[in-house]
C-alpha cells in the first residue's frame, strides 16, 4: 500500500520525537515523488497559486529586454541561467521574445535552467523544446561552475525551507514540529543550530515577546555557493519580501510563513501535506550581507513595478490590442494587481561595475509621470 506524505511525516516525527519546521517544509515541498513540487503541476489557474508569469507574457518579454540591456551595458557574456524555472513558461516567454526581436542574441545565446525536480524538468522540456529545440540545457546547481552572464530567479527563494523562532518568557526558542494529542503541532525548544543566533546577530534583530520570526538558513548557503560559481555576472532575484527592518517589524507577530491551496491562503501548515504550497517572505538584507561576504555586491534594490517600468513594460501596454490585455499587464505594476506591492527585485553583481547612467539606480519619481501618461491613454 502506498504511504501518503502525511503518514510519512507523522511516522518520522514519532521516530525522532520532533523535527524542525525547516525539515518539515523541505519534505512537504521536495520529497521525491511526493512533495508539492515533485508531482502535479502547481502553477496557474489549475494549481494553488498564480504568478507574474501567469498574468501576462509581457512579464517575460520585459525581463528579456532587461537582460539584453544588462548584457550590452555591462559587457556580460551572452548567457542566461534561470534557477527554479517552474512550469517553464517564463523561460519560454523570454526565448520567444529574443527569437522574434533580438535574433543575433538569440542565435548566440547560451540558456541554462537549474532545476532539481524531475517532474518539472519534463514539463519544462515539453513546453520549451517545441519552439526552441536544443537551445536550453538543464543542470543541477552543483554542476554550475564559472558562469558569466545573467543569473536570475523568480519566486525561488520564498520556497526555501525556514526555521521558526519565537521569544517566550524573554528567551529565544525554536518552534519544532511535534505530535501532541495525536496531532502535529508546534513545540518550542532549544535552537537546533547555533547558526540561528548568528543569523539574528548578523542583522541585529531584536525579537519581541511572543513574536515569531522565520529564518532562512538555506538562503545563506545558496547565495554564498552561488557567488563562488560566478565569474563576471549579474544576479537578479525577483521575489516577495522586504529588507530586514521592514520584514521583522514587531507587528508581524506570527511571522510570514503561509500556505496556498487552490489559490486560497491558509495557515493550516500540517494539513494537505504535499498538496499545498508553503512559502515565507524573503529577507533581502541577509541576501545582500551574505552575498557581499563572497564578492557578490548589491547593485540595485527596488519594487517589482519600478523594475518593470524601467525595463520597458510601458511599451508592452501601449502595444496591447484589447483592454483585457492592458489590464493583465497593468496587474504586474499596479498595487491593486497584487504583484506591485510586496514583490521586490534585487540586483547583485560579481566582477562588474556600473556607471551613474545605469537605469536601475534611478528613483521612482523619475518614472511616475511616464506611467501616468500611459495609464491615462
């Protein structure tokens, strides 16, 4: 009889006594053949959540314009690497744009996808190779070495497993997953690793009484390992989250971990294990600090709407033939659309330098007038 992931987790918790939430989250999302990202397609209207990629192909087209600009402006190699490509739609949209609008770059382009889910690799190949046969190669993160070009991810880091920390009776405790009264519940105990305290000290975070904060130790290992794999490159991280002072405000009493099941948000962490997404807001301050330790320097940080506007998405709106198309593109940059509020873009570089005219260092004030003209037309 096939064992469900729920049963697997429950038996593991009984065997160990308790497990960290990070271990639980890793199992729920990535357990081979059973985790959320290891089987059924979770993306789009048929899945549990809706991304910028699903909203409009203009998202991918605009990213393609941005990456071409960076290659030409910063003297990068003609190479893209996407980590965590999901359904493959973003890569396909980018390649479609380049094939139609940037033929020379498309012809010489080296495109790599880093993906650890065999299920998703098959889905990506099924989509991409219809129009771009032989253009993309798939690698593991461990296989990536000496990369030069544009390395990017969209909603990747938010899916890294996190540890949960709470202050109780003026002591910091880690929240484990334990079975009590026949159910999986949170259980406070000593830290599982001293790296948690090091992380808190590194960003000078003071956790207030009863506040829960989510600590992404995998972020640390990932950004530092990535930095070692780069020669001359730009890293573009698109995700939802904030810098530490905003992310860990004391009013966020319950942390930022949440679940999505069929487009509905919930905090039923221990229900539907393997059938719902689990995510947490990204701490961009730590992404910057730990990257800098390995020579991956911050170049620009901005909300997604500003990045997309500076990258040329207003041209996409002007080219739309129907109101529905216009509204789909506007959803990517307007607050009421959902993608223009909590989503940020962080650009880091290794072996590159920027000049004062680099477009992503401009302020929001410089582009608001232009946005107003387009939206009023």
